């Protein structure tokens, strides 16, 4: 293994002794450095990394004057920059039992209404000591989640088993997977100042190790370019934190939404699934290309999701050239293969080690904070998006501006002109073929193979017998099964079972937390799994005010490169890992939102897109609405019910054959409506009516459930003669339709400037008739049921009238018999 790879692996293992020490019955018998070194000596293939554990602290590393150990020591200090002030002004003690504090507990977002400095979280939340292969949520501190020796010992035992299992495929990527699995909820440091939650550890040992390795690799790359002889590196050279030795690079794909959504309804679900996945692989390909060209590892990938990625790189000409060349080559590919429908924009910002670990408050006038570094980068990326298009237009003006000869015909899927149109799939005799371009045919095939896919291979070589997709830089993407041999070079990508050591076959393999959740073969199939009317639902959501969360959410005095990186990883983690588990009904300790009895999981939905901070989901309409509530509730739990962090969304209900691009457009309008009502956002729009999540949740209890069931349970589901499911109404359909008419009348009166209460006399008449019916039917022994009384009060509450029509429409659609023409 090369000197560089040894440095990265040594950095990843330098603090492993903290886990070993906390699992030991006598933790004070040795230092964590010695515990780690002794543990590494137990594995023949890890022995050579014991020095990184033993000497990674300042005194020993400098005394030994071993350059690579001093590099790890310097990187360790920068990665742990958030601890510096803590250690300077506090008397701390080592406490094994203190669990990891969720960083979301620390976020304070000024919404303009709260007092300055007011906490956005009523009480802090902590993570129990568990493996990262299950989905759970941070909770209040109690004895059961404290870090006992036994809990640490269980994690250590699992890590040892997997380390041995992965020896044949041991490398940076595979080690990274195991460290994430076992150390994501282990505190990086357990020194605390008695009982002050803001001082509790909020950086996991996994994050500390990964970011130390990223910084080490940058230091190595920078210094080797300045001075190739490693043995000549002295202490002054290695520990210089004022020199701009680092680059933070952001890459952004533009044109994602039109590429995904602007397709016809012919084979739409397969094409949609494949296009979303394909863009995800393009992003992976771009990240791998830049890292590989610079000789870096995936520890330098800070964030990837939602068509964006962030890398930490050495400030070298090699790195800058790799960024420029990658952007140019990727865009040439997009022009040739995708008609320029998407584009890659790349920008970077140089910065110093001091800017990683200090806020502007600490750094003084001449030193930027890391927050300012990212602000400068954001401006550069926005400028680059405009400049890139102008640069390309000038450089390739004759090629881009034509004149062009029209193609023979138009692809029925993406509507591009092409001379290579062929049928998308086999068609029955007499059926008109769906003519499509080569890319749409390739994506259609990929869409069919994605369901249940566990492994992909990305390489430069064709593999006989497999259908591959072209990616930028001459790479090919092909699904892999257990029987196929794998070419040399390239990367194996594990989609499912990403935590299982047996899934990793070579040191280059890595796990991808893609939102792997697929149900249904086409839109009609999804619509038919609805209860009541067979309609399709479209959901778009994103996090409110993300800029304010990242720009000012972390208190100024605690801002650091590490904290921002951890916040990015955890935010993306919700959409990529937590969300699919929630929709499958598999989130530990969470009961899914349902309004009907016997709701089966997984939900009949398709996650078209989820990453970064937003999502797009399509599926059976009633499951789409319920899923929106699941997402809002679990996102709140995930972010510690922080009052400054919330999510808004819009839902559209439609026939299954309505053009997808139009549904996406309408859903975006609904989402924007939800975000534009007032500064507080935190809303959902359903059936064209916008309301706060909490208000909708309350209305479900007060209005929707009484519409469906006047007893204590949820809505009762029945089957029609043809097998379609529908919900029974507790009251007559005429009553429900009257309520809908009254709600519309109220809205109309309000819009015209009159009092909506003018609609109430008709409401009183309608309610009185229903009362008599309920009494005659003998509900509740002649007494009016409590749920009816709740419904009466809610109907006469004008505070419900902005969303009353939505609740009545929801009940109405649930009760239909599966027809789509009403």
C-alpha cells in the first residue's frame, strides 16, 4: 500500500483507542493512544498503523519527529478545532457515560419573533449507543441511553468481527463503511463540564476520524507539491496553519428538474426512476473523477446529494486543474449525449487551517470564519453558473447556434429529435410502438433493473452480457449480479446491505446511501393501490430557510469546519436513509401516521428524488398525504423538535395519465404557496388549501376522523365487489358534500369582502338534520357520540375554514369506489 494510503488509513484509525478504552473494565489503566495501539497490534494487517494511534498527540509526535505522524497530529488538532475554546475556559472531566449530543440541539435560528439568543430546542436530545444500520431518533437524556461499558464492548466486538471479515477487501473505502457503522453514535470526546448540555460532545468519533483523514490527505498533497522529500518536512513547515493549504470545492448540476420531469407518460415510472438514479450516478462519477485525478480518497467527499457535492482538497495546481478539466469534460459529455439538458458548475475557495477552526470572533480582523469561507464560495458558484454558459457560447458559437438540420422524428419520451429512433419495448400486434432515442431506451432498461438491485459497477470496460449506460469521462455503469466477473479498475457500488461486510468484494468498493425504495411498475399501478378513488399523488417538500440554518444556526463562537460538515452529512442523511425506512414503516420507536385501519406497509410510493434538503415522491394519493405527515413528524424528531428547523410541502392529486412535467409544475406551485404565507412557513398545501402542519394534524382529529368513524377507531376499509378498497363514511355522502359546499361558500364570501359566517345558517340546518339522523340510528345508545360533538364544534369554528374543504375532500375521495372519472 502506498505511503499516502497508509497515511489516510492511519488517520482513520488514530483515535480508535477511545472505543477500546471505553469498552475496557479498567479504562484508566492506559491512555487511549496505548489502548488503540495495542488493539491494532492484534490484527496482522493493521499492525503497521499502531504508531498512528500511539503517537498522534502533540508531544509524542513532535518528540519522535516522524513527519507523517506529525501530519496526523496537525490534522487532528484542526479537525477537533471545535473543542479548543471548550478546553481553554472550562474545567472538564472524562465521563464514559455521556452520550452523543445531537448537533440539531445546538441550532438556533432567529425567526424574527424569538428573543435574541433564545434556544430553539426546549431540552437537548442525545443518541443511544447503537450501530448505524437501524433508524432511530435522538431522545432526552435518561439512564438507558448512557454509554455503559457493556454498550461500548458490544460495538467493539461487532467492529472486530467485521474487520476480520473484510480483511480480503481491506482498503480506505471499506474501512470507512465499518467506521460509519460502528462509530456514528460514539462521542468523539467525552470530556464534559458538569451538566451543561451546550458543552456536551456533539461530534461523533466517526466524523472526527473521517475529517482528520481528509485534512491529513490535503496536508500531504499540499506539502508534497511544495517539497517532494517527505523526510525534509520539519515541524514549522507541517504545523503552519496560516497558509492557505486547502480548497473547499462545490459542484452543482443545473437542469436536473427538466431532465427528470419533462418526459411523456409512455413508460413514465420506469423512465422517471432511471433518470433520477442516473443523475445520482453522474454525481458519483464526477466526485470519483475529481478525487481519482488528484489521488484523493472518498474521505475527502464531505457531502453529496440533491445534484450537489462538496469536496475538501489540497490547494495545489493539480487539484485546481482536476476541477477545471472535470467541469469541461463533463459538460462536453452532456452536450453530446444529453443535448446539453444538464450542466456542471464548479467553484472553489482557498482557505487556511486557522479558518477551519475559528469563528470570526476568535480569528480577528485578518482571519475569516469558516462561515465566511462558505459565503465567498457560494458567491463564486453563482457567478460560475452564469459565466460558464457565456464561455461555452463564445467558444462553441458556430457549433451551438447552428443552423441545424431537423432530425427525422421526435423521441416519444424526451421529445428530442433523433435519427436513431427505435421501439422502446416490445409491443403487441396492432399496438402503436413507442419510438424512442438511444438514451431513453437505455434508461428504460435501467429502470426495469433497479428494483431490488444491490450492486453496481462503474468502470471503463464493457462487460459481455450486461447492458451498460454511458457516463462522463468514458465510464460505463452496469448492474452487477453475483455471477459476473468484475473488470480490473473502477468501483463497485453497494446499494443495499451497505453495512454488511460480505457485500464488499474489493478495497475500491463503497456503500451508497441512495434512497432505495421502489413500489409499482407504472403510475396506473400505483394509482390503483389507493383507497377510494384511484388517483395519483405528487408530493414536493423541502427544508425551510436552509441558508439561515447553515449560515447562522450554529452559535458564532462554536462555528467550525467540522460542525458545518457534520450538519451537512446529517441533513442529507435524513433524506437518503431515514426517509425510506419511515415510508417502509421501519423507523424504530415511531408509529406511522394513518387515518385508516389496517394500513399496510411499505407504502405504494416511489421516491423519485430525495437528497440534500428536498424531495419529490409519487404514489397512491392517500398514501402520499399520509407520507407527508410521516415525513414532517419524523423530520421534527430527527432535528430534536427544533423550533427553527422545519419543512414545507405541496401535494397534487391527479389522474395517473396526466403529464408528469405538469404535475411537477403544479406541485411546485403548491409548495411555494405553503412557503409564501408568512415568515414562519412550516406548512403543507393539500387540495389547494394551505395550513400549518399542526393545524392540519388537529383537524384530522376533529374533522376527518369523525367524517369516517363516530366511534373511537380510525376509518374502516371495505372492499367493493370488484375488489377495490374504500373507506366507509360515518355520515351520509350528502352531508359531506354539503360541508364541502359550505366551505366553498365561506371562502367565496371571504374573497368578496363579506363575512364568511353568512354561510353558517345553512351549516346549522345541515348539522341539525344530521343530528336527528344520528339519534334515530341509535348511535351510542341514543346519546350523541363524543366524536360528533367534536365535529360540531370544529364545523362552527371559523379557524378551521381555510382547510375545511381539504379535510372534506380527503374523506370524500377515500369513500369512493375506485372510479377515476368523478
